[in-house]
């Protein structure tokens, strides 16, 4: 283990939570377009464009992502609609957060728990978030080899939101400010608003033009943002160049973990069996009609 990665020694304890958070890419709700991750991606960008400070955006969206690991689409707004008071809704969110946050750094966990989002009107996602939510990721590609196509593909909004949240959660492991890797994760694929993703194989074929293509398209998107936000993003996006600064390490660790955990998801999905659902996940769960359900399945030979 190198000096730059010694802080990641406890990363294995955090990995199960990261995998659960990543599943928000694949969970949807009625009445709201996109996955839960895409919805959060659009909301985070809308808040930044409204002029909200990056710190409460990063902390509250990361806290919400942790609670979503178990609550899925049940959020403060839904709980309010269902008749719960603001305090009751917060109690539900805190219970979900506490159930899964044991591996999160204690100081950061306290900050995130205090930032769990209350009821707030949802602004429509800005155009760049809509485009990135519609832009599919290429998945695993390698120069000179056919693409390994997996369905359904994740979107760039899925990926960017997940990397942002991972970066925030990983920050204490490397001594980083959690807000900075969140911002880098959120913005690191701005060029894909326009540029379709051909993966690493496509980047190799672009050759010497790659940096110019990415730079031109990224600059185009940044130019359309409010000057203060654009300046902050230009500054933090420089951290992509290496993995030296703690914030760079948190971002790059988040990025590679999301890419590999995504592949692990597809491998698990391909190998999933009915017995796992019935035995491990207790598909026919305990309740007043469980015995009848089991009799039905036995009679049907299932």
C-alpha cells in the first residue's frame, strides 16, 4: 500500500454502503422522470444554479443518497404528502440514515445527519442536467475490441451524481474537504452534454484531438453558467489531472469505484436466481398470509 492510499485502508468497510447507494441508478418512481440518481443530479445542479452555496448542496444530497439506500423514493416531500409532519418525516429519514451509515466517518456522519433534506420545492432540472441524464455511458470498451454492451446502460447523470456522493463519503479517508470532490464528481463530464460516449476505445481513436475536443465542449458548458459558479468549477476540475491532493484522491477513488461497482452490478444481475429471491431475500415474507402463499407455491411446483 503506497503512502497516498494508506488512508483508504478502511475502504472495504464502506464498500457495501457504496454499492447500495449506486443502486439508485436503477430505481425509479411514478410521476418523476429518470432514476433516483438522475433526479438527484438534476436537483443538485438546479440548487447550484439558483445560487445556493455548494456545502449545503453537497452535504444534504449526500445525506439523502445514504437514506435512499433503504428508503428508495420515499423522501420528505412524499412523507409530507402522506400526512406526516416535518418532524415525523425527519425521524423516518434519520432512521434510514442510521441503519446504513455505520461505516461512514463519525464526524462526517454527524454533519450529514444534520443536513438530511427537509421539505423544499423542487426546481426543474437545468438543460445540462437533462442532457447528461439522457446521454448513455459507453460501459467497458477497449481499443481494437468490440464493445461489451450491457442493458440498460447507465446515464452520465447517474454516474456523475454517484461519483459526487462517493467522493463526499470517501473524503475523510484521505483527509479531504468533502465538498470539493462532490463538485468535481458532479461536473466532470460536462463535455458529454454534447459528446456521445464512445468509451476508452473512442478516446484512443480521437488521439491528439481528445484534449481539445473535451476542453472545447467543457468550456462551452461552463461559459453558460453564472460566473461565480463557473469559476469555482474551473478551479476544482483542475484536480482531475492527478491523484496528489487529498481532494483529487477522493474524486479519483470515487470515479474508479463507481465504474467497477457498475460492472459488478451487471455480473450479479446476470447470475441472479429465483432461489436467491425466495430464500435469501424472503420474497414470501412473514405475515398473516405467508402460510397460504407457501401452500400456493408448493401446489404450483414453485
